[in-house]
C-alpha cells in the first residue's frame, strides 16, 4: 500500500492517496493530448475510495460520453480522469504528485494515436487502446 500526495499548480486542490495503485501508464490518445496540451500524459489509477481531495472542489468537464475530467478551477491544472467503463476507479496525473519516485510506469496506452515527432524508446508494452 502506497501513500502519495499531490496538488495542482496553485495549491488550491490537494490530494492524498492511501491505497494500492491499480495500474499505471502513459496515455497517447488524442483526447488526453488536447486536455493537457502535451504529447503524452502519465496516469496512475487507484480506487476512488483511496483518494481524498481537500481545498477547492474540483471542477469537471465531460470530454466524451461517460468520461469526466477533473481540474482546478483556479489554475486549470488537470487533476483526474474517470470513466463509467471503470466504476470505482479514478486516474490521477503522475505529474501532480509531490514525489513520484516510487511509482513505476508499466505500459503505453493508445500507442496507435501517438504523435510522430515524439520518440519513446523503452521496453514497456504498447497497447493500441
């Protein structure tokens, strides 16, 4: 069981994870790229009951049917991703963690949607979706 903490850029939204990480990965899908203005986004997934937020309440955007993206209403930092396809789970952005050194990234998602100009040269499994 890991205990991890994180926050948004302006420190208005803070969170603590007290539970096991279910999965981790680098997401290359177009939706995540546009939501973060980045070529790739790295997530860790935990049970919704394992994370506690405090400070300002996350604002949410339904980026596609059944998907909710949480962000700080003050600074706009992306904070969470949830999908109805995985009830009881929430994905958090690894880059928001105070210390991500203990988080091992295990795969790439949506490899078929990656940008051509970023070269990822690792041995992680590369899933198409």
